[in-house]
């Protein structure tokens, strides 16, 4: 069974852990943000924090597309889903995200035709099979997911399917990271870059981090050893005074990314002038909408969505957690009014949200008591 | 053959997390090709059709990363072991 589980090999992980411990400057603090929700999940699920010295602090970033979606966009999706002629399709991630008057799962229980799909191509197939109905796909996600929406729209156009449209909520990773770096709230030393976003966009878009802000970045995979190695690479950079973009996830990320995917995205999408992010406010050129060539498949135009803005619940501190200013348990409603069963904020909905990951896998520190000492 | 796929992580096509939020990239092997789609298999033996336009051309036996039913990348075989 050559290679099996090598990226979960405990001996290698311990060796990397020891090397990090030997390299860290005991007088220094290393504050590293993992941008991606998938990384947050791996860190908690596998107890990575326990393998790192106290000087290394991991801060969770805004890289969960469900978590950063403002409530108004959820409400607008629900308004489309409630139309009798519509079959509304979305990824499972979206079903429990709270809007101001409920979530898609509740609307479905009341009779709306809402179907969970695994791929936007499944939504297109539903449109093909139901020519007398209007099929809408609720598109969310960063650059990992945008190519699948782009490809689906290209196929819809090629096949002349007119009863299909996309409500586009795709966002891009670089502008929110730049916004965080501009934020006076937060002092970060380095970044762990998202692995599969980088499979699409490559490593070049992160070069502004060292160039403009003097912060190193390592693009990382999603297994425990991937993250440990990435922390090691960042600690080495910081100790040696280097500041550059490095690629730990070479088995899946090329420096230039996937050019065909980028080409499909540039044909189908264009940048919005600005987009609202939960907790971060409006960020310029941080999201995608359908280009003029694809306007006839744009659900936003087909249903004239009004651009609703809804304030988050007052008790909810998702914004501070998203920016890394608060740790999840420091939120006023964490684990009390807001739980994975009854989420108040989006960070508790997605299993990759920082609060849900912390709730499910986070460990509390207990005073150690030697057996027989009492 | 399937064991090679676990090098790329333990994520499979029946991944029960949030596909989008977890930035999931599922490693699969190409079994057969039919136009712009390919029948693929993951490390658990699950099989499904994957759209391959964005990584074309593909050949039987190649390993790809898929997300939301679409192949988004190929695997660089020379980088398959952890480095120190």
C-alpha cells in the first residue's frame, strides 16, 4: 500500500512539529491567517493547534463563501424560489443559511420546488428535462467553483436551453484579503493561501502580499501534513527575513493556474463594481456577475431582483470572527443562542465555517492533574 | 490503483461536507471518455460523469481534481510525496 495516508503520517507530522518548535523564536509571536474554510476545518478536525508551539497563532479568514454571503442575497434567492414557475437549484451548502425570514429548507417544506444539486450541470439537466418550467441555479463560491458555473452557462448557450438561468453570487479571494490587510483591527504576519482556488488562479495573484504589504504567503493543500509543512515554510521565511509566495501544494497547483478555466470565466463573467460581504461591508471588484453576452441567462435580470440589504442580527458577531479579531468562543452567542442545530450567524451554518468547526472539534484547555496526586 | 488517489487526500465523491466552502477538490481517475465528459472513479470506488473541457485533452488512467462535477486541474505526478 505504497503512499497510502502519507499526508496523514503521524511520524512525519511529529517530525515537522518538532522542527517548527526548534525554529520559532521564543520571544516572537507568529500570527498566521488561513484564508480558506477548508483549512480551518482541517486544523480543528485533526488537532493541528496541539502540534504547534504557543508562539504560533492561527487566525481564521473569510474563505467560506456561505459565511460571507449577506442576508439580503439569501432573501433574494428565496424570493425567486417562491415563484410557482421556478425550480430552484443550489448546492447543499446553501440550504440552511438563514435569511431574514427563514432558510431555503423551510421554504421547501412550505411547498417551494427547491432541489439540492451536486453540480450546476445537474441543474442544467433538470432544465432540459422540464422544458415547461424555469430552472434557476443559485451560484456561490470562490474561483474553485466559478469555472463549473462558467462551463454550465457555456453549455446552456451552446445547447440553446432558454428555461435556465443563474443567480450569480461568485466572489473572488484577493480583494477581501487586501481589505483585511488594509484593516487597522488586525496585525498578521503571514498567510496560508487556499489550495484549490489556486488550482484555478495559480500563485501569481498572491504576489501583492509580499510586494505591497511585506507578508509571506504559502499556498497549501488540505491534509494535516500539508498544513504543518506550510506553517514550517512560513516560520522559515519569517525567521530568515524572506518574504515571498511559495507553493506547498505542487501536486495540484501550477504557478500559472488553469488557463482554460480562467478563459471560460473571463468569457462568462465580469467583475461587479462592488459587492457586499457579511462582516466586511462593501468591497470593490470583489465579485462576479454574468457578462453582457450571457445577460439572457442572468436570473438577476430575468427576475429583476431589487438588491435588498438586510442587517445581520445585532447579537451576531460573525464580522469580527471573519476578520480574525474575535475567536469563535469569544462571540456573545457562541454555543448558546447560536449552535449548528439553530444557527444565528452563517459561520455556524457551514461545516467549514469557523464557528461550526470550533463548536464540533474545538478543544477546551483543562488543568492537567497527575493521577494519584490527590 | 485506487490507493494512489489517497495521496491527494481522503476526499471522495460522496463527500458530506460543504463542497463549496471546503474548497473541495476530489481526486478521481479517468476510466473512459465520451466527448466532453469522462466516467471517473474516486478512491472509494464511487463512479460518476465529470465534465473535462477545462483540462482537455484527458487520457484514460489520468488523475484529475474535480469540483462540482467539473474537472478543474490535473495532478502533477512528480510532486506526490510529502517533503520536509
